[in-house]
């Protein structure tokens, strides 16, 4: 939201929540908005306009009907215009809570949407493309991603950033930074699995989150900080106007990170968080393809890392632990224990049949993952 005193979240627990900050003790008080039996996939803040001062009750003021499948992304402009993206392969623009435009042109689901300025919109799709629209006409298509494009973020004075499921090598996934004219300025490499969400801080730094359990902060094309989470997926990230970062994760928790120590949690809470992170286990896919030469002895922890977020695999007895370099503290921080991930190079037997891969699919925190067989 445009206020550092308000955080909005959406969840598969069928609710949206408005969290209001209590300045006296830095806590947030929730107001819950139930959505019946359906998942709430996305939430956005709509600027109050004359005659509609804002939220007055916990039941819907309006229902916008038009999409024929799951609605997975939302954004709103300063003039109250709303844009929505859906699995039905369209985006819709709404004005005064009425349908204004239907944006048709993508061949697969529309995963991300942005209001650039009044009458100008960006959409990103599972069809690997991004489109720029003026009103209801597509005026430019951005290509380059090799897999589904999951997130977008405006960068004032430059253009926008996009993230995708694609990889630049066997280890890293990519963020791309573009001008609105279509020029690719640079790419950011560091995440080791799918990247789901992007935001931009008031300082201009880019923030990203993904399936590798991290939020990463980027400045001038380099990762300057990596925040490891005690959850499998960091589904979304948002920037607050005071520079704080909000993350939403698969363990059902919304967390706020700040570079201002007057807003930090207590020392006991910070220690508890560090312990939660270090106690996690990681699949090999979360740290890249493992080779014997990648695994070092404990003495490797005595050598400094070469860049923020660098991963170091250390054998301790019969186990392999993953550490990440934290530039701010000058230390290797334990990210968790690496466990085997089945696949990559050998056929796997599942229910009597052979498959190229058998993936573990996380469906709920604390519940064993489901097995998903797949042949390439």
C-alpha cells in the first residue's frame, strides 16, 4: 500500500487481511476479509476517490465479473483504474468498477499485470512474452524469456523488470530489466529456482523472491543482500514507502524486513528466526546440480565469499549443509541441510512405471509432499 502503516495480504486460506501498524509497539493488527470457500490469489490497493472514501465493512462493495477462469494478478493506478490477469488468457481493465477493456492477445495464462500510467498497461504471460498496451491495443511485445513470465515491476526513469521460470544455466534463474521501448538493459542472475515476484524500493533497488526460499536485493546489477526464509516458497514480495520489505511465504506467514534498527524485532525473535532458517532442509534443485567437487570441508568456511548470496556446500559427517555468504556481516550463514532430489540422468520408478523425473510437490506446510511423475 502507499502507507507504511498498512500491509495487505491474500492467501489460499480463503481470506484477505489488512494489517494496520500499531506505532506504540510496532505490532500489526489484522482485519480479516473472508472470501467464502475460494482461494484469494492476489490483492491490490485502490486509491480512495471522492464519494468512495475506502473500506467501511468486511463484505464486498463491488464484484467485478468477466473473467472465465482463475484470476491470479491485480494492480491499480493512481486514478482508480484496476487491471486483472487471468488463466483465461486475458487481462481486463476496470474503471469505476465497470469493465473498460478486455486485453486479448496472449496464448496462455496472464500471470502478471501493471498499470504503467493512465491508459497504458503491461501484461506478462505463461506464453513467455510481455505485452505493452495502449488502451485495448497491444503496441509492443517483449520476447527473450524462455519460460513462463511470472512477475513485473516498474522501475521509475528506466522501464520495468520481469522474472520468469527460465534459467540462464544449470544453476541460476534470470531477472530481465527493460526499457519501455523494448531494449534489454541487463539481466540479474542469482536465484537457484523459479522467481515468482518483483518489487522496487524507493531507493531504486530491485527486490525479488522465489522458490529457493530467498528474497534478494539488487543494486546496479549486483545482488547486495540475500534474505533466507524458513519456508519452501517465497510467493510474493512488496516494497513499502519507508523502504521496508514485505514477503509472503508458503508457511502462511507475512514478514517485514527493515534496514532501520528502530523497527527490528527483539534479539530473542531474531535469534529464533535464524534458528528456524538453519534447521531447514533443501532439495538439490534449490542449490543447483551437485558434483563432488562442489562439496567442501568445514575449513572452507574460513574463507570469505566472493559475492552476496554465494552458496557453499560443506560436508559435516554424513550430511551436506548449505551456507550462503552474507556480505553485511562478513559471515557464512547456514541455510539448511541438503537432501536428495530424485531425477536428473536416471529413470525413476513410480507405481510400477519409469519416468525421467519424480518431483516432490509441496501442497501444504508441514505435510509430506505429493509425488509428481514426469517424462521429458
